[in-house]
C-alpha cells in the first residue's frame, strides 16, 4: 500500500510498498512480472530507487523486505534518512540470499547510526523522511519493501468493533531449549520456524531432529556475534525467501495487534521484561490469538522458552510452549515489534 506516490507526508508508522507500487519507482534492469519485481538481464544487477518519502518525525526505523532468494540470487536493501532537510548516507542490510553467510556490520553517519537491525537517530535529532534503494541479482524475485517507524507520543486509533471475542490459530509448537548448544539463543529462529510451519512448510529433510535448528542456520547474523539468531530483519528475510510475504512491523496498541490477529493471522512478537513466569532481556514468541471472556483478556502465545521446568499452567497441564498471558502482563513486556507473515 504505497500511500506516497505524490510525495506527500506519510502520516502512519508502517510504510509497506508492494511490487505493484515499486514498479512505479525508478527501475534499472528490472521489470514487474507475476506480482514480483524481477531482473531483466541476469548477467547484470537490477536497482530500484524510491523517491524521498517525507514522514512524521521519528527516532528509529527498521527496514525489511520479502524476496525469493538463493546463494547467488540476492537482495540488498539500503536506506537513507532525512535529517534537517539533508539526506544521510545509505545504510545497508547487506547482500542477502537464502543459505548465504549473510554478513554486515554496524554503520555510522553524522546524525544517524545503524545498530544491528535498527537505524537510529542520534541524541537530539529526529528523522523526517527516508529514501530506499534495492539491488536485486539474478533470479531473485522481490515482493515488497517495508519501513517501520518509531514515533514518539504517537497514537493510532483502531476500530475493533465487531471482531470476534476469541481468535486462535493452530500454529505448530516448537521448544527452543531441546536444541543442543544453541537452544537458549534461538527464540527468534524458533518463532520463524513455527510461522513457516503454520504456512505449510516442512524442513525435516534438512534436519531430521530439529527443524528450527536448520532455520537458525539461515537467519544467522555473524556480523553481530558468532552468530546472532535474533536479527529481526534477517528472520523475516528468511521467511520471505521461501515465497511468503513477511516483514517487520510496529504496532502501538493492543487494539492494533488484535485487529491484525483477527484479519491477517499469527505474528512473531518481540518482548522484554517480566512475563510472570520468567524474566527476559529480549525474547521472541508467536502470538497465536487472543481471548476475551467477560472482563478478562488474554493474549494467546506459543512461547518457545516455555516447558515443564516452569511447572503447570492454570489448567493443571505441564507447560509446553502454549501459554495464555493476561493482557496487562503481555502489554507490559511487549515491545511493539512484530514479524508479519501474510
């Protein structure tokens, strides 16, 4: 939904530009075919350059993309931020391909810097716009580019009238802790695997013991540890590489999350803090739905960290992945960042 073709101020927090809109930007050696942007001459790379898109003032930005890729058919997203009517340099997420050792490092400019998956404004500065560039190689097929903005004191009212009181998706349950060596580091990869399996994928041919260990090898970010598995953008890029439209999105309220759950589907959610069962400095889980009964509201989750070591749930069953978090508890630890899978 490209709402900025006339370069007016974009007044929302998630800019999602599908291939049908990307085709109207400046394209070099690219074409719009079968709802994807593809390379014309595969001996040469293709490039998309967006216009400068003005926005509400923001302090953080996360860019993501959905593109079918491989070892040599790659996609690279680069973003420049507008500050004080000047454009920063382009920050890159690296040349990304499924199965590649995808590698990039933190970057810095005068008013802006990039830390892992976030592009942030330095103290006292705000961004008022952005421009992106995408480089596509060989047989890569690009579906969308998404930009998620963190806007201070921002409100986004959502009408949830008429939505059902209970929504639940039967997302396959995976526990991260059963995986040897890296189990305690791969909540994000486990979340991504659950979402892929919900979409019908099976990876037992790649790893007959632990499908999420295979996905962890794909989302790995060696530029930010040895490696890091929790890079938000590399996780959605991995999901997107299998042909599913996936991207990073920000939500600003329970109502916005509820609307997405009821109308689109389950999401990965970034959390931090006290869950009432354990405390975390940073974690990912799958939100599989919500339940509203009388005055009681719950967010229904497949939490890859949950197992019997935490005892039993309120129904007397040993904990295993599925957990119902009271809404007030969930909103206390929810960071407002989700993995979307369409």
